[in-house]
C-alpha cells in the first residue's frame, strides 16, 4: 500500500460480499482483512451467519426458504445486528474497511445496505463471487461447510446434502449484480472473468488487484533465516557478514531438510541481496532469485553495533524502541512499518505463486509470518524466530497451518525480550 | 480533402515511408551480438513471474553478477551516437526533454525497472504477446497505447506501439493527399489496395519487432472493427507463435468523445493547420462512417479487456496470458485521461554542507528561505497558467494541488510552507532518496580513495551498479512503483519534493528515459520542473525560481 495514510483522506469503505453459499465469500473476506490489517489499514469482517447462529444454531434448509417468513425475519434481524455493529466499529474504532460477509443475493437487500452506507457517508463496494463450476462448489462444501458450526455432530454426507438444498433456496431469488452505478467487482469462476465497475479510489483499486491475484490452488511457503553469521556470534546487528562455521553447516544440511519437506514438488528459492542469505541458499538445487526487498531492516546509525552498545550510546532510543517496536524508526534507518511497506510486492507475488522458499532475516521474516498468521502489530516484532529453523506455512481454507522443522545445529539466540536490558550479557 | 503535408512545423514530424527506412535499419554493433554467458544460462523458468526480483543466478555456483551486459565499454558510446534512422516509423527524439515513449528500442535495450533478463529477452514467461486495440476513433486508443507502452517498458517488458494511422500517413508520398474515400467503408478498389498495403507494412514491422528485435509486447493500435477481421488476425498471429490480448475502448458518453477529439486534434499530425471546429466535424464524420460496421468484442475464446468510458468499467475475460493482463488491469484502474501535472522540486539546503543519510538533518535558514520562495513561485506560476488558459477559452477549474514528500526532514520541512497555506501534504517513505550505504557523506575524492574498484564499476553502469550496502537507481525504480501508479490515478496536480535521485527516476518514467539518461538528468536547485501530460507526449517545462542560487547536489 505504500504509506497510504488515511489521515489525509478520511475514507471509510464497506465491502459488501455477494454470492450464493459455498462461493468462497468468507475466504475472500478474511483474506482482505488479513491483507489490509498487515498494511496497517483497519479492517474487520462482520459475518452475518455468526449473528444468525446466536439465535438459530442448527437450521435446516427450510429455514432459508424465501417463503418461510419466520426464517426471513430472523435472518433479516441477523443482518441488521451485523450492520449495526459494523457502523459502531467505523465510528468508535476508526475503522477504514469493513466487510459485510453475507449472501446479499437480492437487489432489494443490496439497496437497503446501500442506503444505510450512504446515510453514514461510508463508501460501498460490492464484491461478488459467482461460480457455476459444480466440482469447485462441491469441494468447497466438503472442505468447509460440513465442518461448519451449523452441522456439528452431523454426518458429513447428510450435511452436504442439506447444504445443497440450502443453496437451492437461495438460487430461487438470486439476482446477480447488474446495477451500473454501483462500485463493484465480480469474480466469475475464480477469476476466469472479472468485471470491475466504477472504482473510486486507489485503495479500492489495490483491493481489486489483490483479489485478482488470489488463487485457490494448494501450495506451501517455507521460511528460514540465514544461517548463523559472524555478526550473530558477536551480537552485532545489521552489516553484511559471512556465515559462521555453524551457519555454513546449516547451509550444508538445508537441502536435505528442504527435500524431506518439499518432496518432489517444484520450488523456487528467494533470498536477499546480503551475503549471509545467499551463502545459506548456496546448495539448494532450485531456481533462485534475489530480492532487494528481502534485505534486513536497516538499523541506520546503529548498524554494526551490539544491543549493549546501542543501549549505552542511545539509551533513549533503546527505551523508545521497546515502547513501540513496530513504529520505532532507527535514526537514519527503518522501522518495522517501513519494512512492511517494502515487502508488499513480495506478498502480492507470493499470493500469485505456488511453492516458494524464502531465506531472509529476522525482522523481514517476522513481517512475512505476521501476514500469513495474522499476528497483530504489537506482537509481531517480538516473535521468536530462531536461527537454523525451517518454518513451513500451509494456507488452508480458514487459516494457515504452521510446522517448524529444527535443524540439529546449535546457534546463538538473537532474541531479546521486551524490557530486557542488553547490558546483562547472556550466554 | 485531407491534406497531409509532412513538412509541417512540430519537431515530431513523421518519418519517411517504410520502404526507404528499411535501408537505415539500426543494427546492433557486433560485440553485442554475443551476449555474455551469464545471460545465456538464465533460461526462463516455467510458470514463474519474477517481478521485482533481481537477476537470476545459477544456483550451484551462486555467483551474483550485478553487471548487465550493457557495461561493455564500447556499448555506451555506440548507443549515444545511435542514429535517428530506424526500421520502424517513429517520431524523432534527440533530447531527454522530449518524451521518448515513441522511440524504437534497441535489441539490447534494458528498461529502468526491469528486473531480470532472459535469453529470449521476454519476461514473465508470457512469450510474445500482441495487444490488439479495438475501438472507434476518438475513444482514446492511442492514448491507451502510449500509456501502456510507457508503463510496460518501464517494467522491463519490451514493448512497442504500432499506430496504423502513422503507416497510413507514411504511405502517402509527401505532397499528395489521401484519397477521399479512404475512410469510407465501401471504397474504390484502388483505395482498398492502398489500405491493404498500409496494413501489410504495419504487420511486417510488427513481425520484425518480434522476430528480430526480441520484442515481447507489440501494441497494434487500429480500429479492428469486425469480428471476422479479428479472427483472421488472431489466426495469423497464432501461426507465428504470438498470443493475443484484445483491449477494447468503449465510450458511450458524448462529452468524453468530444473532449478526446479536441485534444487529439491538437496533438495529432493529421490536422495541423485546420480550423478547430472543422477538424472536430471531420473527425466525427470519420467516426460515423465506421459505426454501421463496428462489432464490439464478443468472442468468448479470446483474452480481452473491455474498457468502458476511460476506466469507469473494466471487464477482463479469459486471461490466459497470465501475469500481464492483471498488471495491465491494475494500471488501467488507475489511469486517467485527464491526468494532472506533476511538479518536481528539490529539498532546501540543510544544516550539513554534505548531508548524511543517517543523520537526517533539518533545513538551514537558507533552506527555509528557499522553501518560502519555492512556494510563492509555484503558486504564482499556477495562477498565471490558469488565467492564460482562461484567456484561451478554456474555463476548466484549476486542479487542486497536493504535495508529496519523503519522510526525511529536509523534504518535509521544505513543504511546510505549503502545508501552512492549507495544501494537503503527504509523507511517503518510498520517496526517500537512494540509500548511499557505505558511501554516506563521502566526497568524490574520499569515494575514489576508499572504493576505487567500485567507482570504476559505477562509471560503467551508473544505473544498476550498487555501492556497498547502497541502492542503485534500479532498486529505486522498483521501490517507486506504487508512487507511479498512484500518480496516474490522482486527478490532482502533484508537487513532489524529494532528493534528486528520486526525481530522476520519476522523471525517467514520465519521459520514457533510457537507463543511460536517468543517472545524468539535471535538476537544478533553482528550478521547478513541470511535466504536462497529454495524449501523445508528455511535455516538460522548467520554471525558474528567482532569488535562489544554483548549487551542488544536495
């Protein structure tokens, strides 16, 4: 997003999902939230289904029949509750992008939401996911719906059948978006056709571009720091040092470790331009690319110093960093926020790609991990990411599975806890 | 009768007809024909887009070759003396103050934001692509072709736009005129033959671009009105291994069409010397003559993008050509026909005579004075431009000015005066200067003493070479991409206050400068550089700031 500061343009956008059940709406909604949150844009998803479940926990397909007036009433109430909460969030929590996750399949429902948004000066943007690929739909149902809270305790086959009937009820009244004066994106059959209408701002175009790059093919991402470096041994930060003996050992063991995890799948390796990551990836038999954007956080004036030296020379800075590690910018250097800004193209590229392994540095790894695991800003700079460990991320329907694979090579710890003075030398 | 005198005034006169230009074809000097082995080995990997990645290296040897083949010593001088004659019709350009977007690229051209080279010269593993524009006249096709060329070239995709109109003009010998029925649908047989010859000449150049110049994207700018015609084109291109992506520009708002005609008339070589109303009428008649036979894109098996009313609505169908359509659509979402001006200004002097990156110094008193004078000068310039436009009959309101600076103190403080006067100022970390790395604060002599080898390498390739721990212009170009896109989207006028390294890269994008020119671009400390966008070319104006001395690079 590149420093998109919403102080200058006080825009509030409501993304309204549209589509039949099992079209991946919730998945899309949650990915948008994760992406924007990572870029420090306040985003939140309001799932109408969750509100409905508070009242009606295990509905059958009949509940969703249009002619079932009681069902209609309860569902409308749920939508109202969700929207109320969303507007409250816009006002009280200074939200920027709120996502209303529901089917919103009729024009009248959409109009109702539209009016509410306009009254509150919130820009509405519709995202419709349209799919007629039966296989995709069935797979979605099996993956997600049968384990949904609606069907807890039920036989998956029966649940799938009931869900299919639920969808049929929606199909009877479905009106795809065709209103020309609305801002919307229509994703047809997972992007084989995309219709983009009346995009109003750069933020919206960025969201659309992000959506266009998503795919649902299964894949994994492997993350690793460089092997232990000479600077790591002396406790210095930054620099462009070589690997230590143990680091070199890690580089030698890495291909085997990776092969065990990756198997025969094709893989590409991304490294930074600093020597230590390239030396670490040296023996990996895969295509390699170097990215300047993967270089470590620039420590500016503190580059090449140890934490102890920093604490001695710049005690105020040292304390200020602990106060807000995400925002703190080293004099003449960068902050975690700056790193996120420059990592954005990497993330966009990662969304497009399939199997990738990234060999990078502590701060950069924290930022990438935070994106996939939705780690908030006050925690991500403090995450422990030890040396000589391979982290495997496997994005799944509603979350990412993490596996940590430790190489059996000892290394120093570069981890410093919040508030911990660097003056006490730890072994 | 259309009179096409090719000896009309503007510096951009059309080149002579294709048959003669084939004699002064640019041929790459023979040393360059042998691409060094470091490139021969970087074969395009399957299914991978490596946008923003650096040069691919051989994984086993791990060597990192940071020098492009452009560093061959004789190449630089040869390119600088490249003759104007080219194999395609192109408009002449000789200085960096002329928009170079129409220039032919040499076979070994490397773009400012290009991220890697492949043996085939083609990026994004998308092979050869022909973007075929579809649309009635005055729908902004040529503007689209020019903007896309600028953007794609910037990314390193070897692109060239082929405007059928240029070939038509080039095919008529100077002094003679285009036949009356040239634009009519039911023309006489001799006119039909002429039209076919024109098309054939254009296609021949397109194929030459792909086959001999290792071009990747050709943009074929013509009306392409019938489905049958398009199918034939696709078949012919596919036979040569060229994929197609159609982009149709559709307009159903008459005010947009008229505005297009008005601006097209000013820039197009066709109507030089005509009365404005006559020209608009003639042009609109050309359009209506074609309407009965115009078929909008509807072929479901084609990959296409439909652009409605200059970006109000975009439809993307069947993007089999992979990465590029998405990237193009993103660009199109942000592209405006009426883009605002961009002003470039340097930051004022700081308290350090040679400001170090790490210390991030404040403005000195002299710097603050400069900031005030800068603000006054720019606002006065805008006022006088606005009244000059009014005198010309253009009563469009003045576009609002916004200011972008980096997060470095010098730039923020330079813009402080604007902020005081109520202009919206925004700090963007990507606008920070090129990171000097280990060279921070060093004078030229100190640099030569400490890093003599690096200085040598830098001289050979000032665009891509990185000093230790520093950034190169290339890194900067990659970093500035979001800024560039946002610049395209914003309808306001923008003032960018930044370090000269950043200004060079942004200027390089807007004026389609080569990687040789970008590191040498001049930005005086007592000047504001104004870039005025227009459909065919971006124009440069330099506004002098009085009361400020010229000085060394800050």
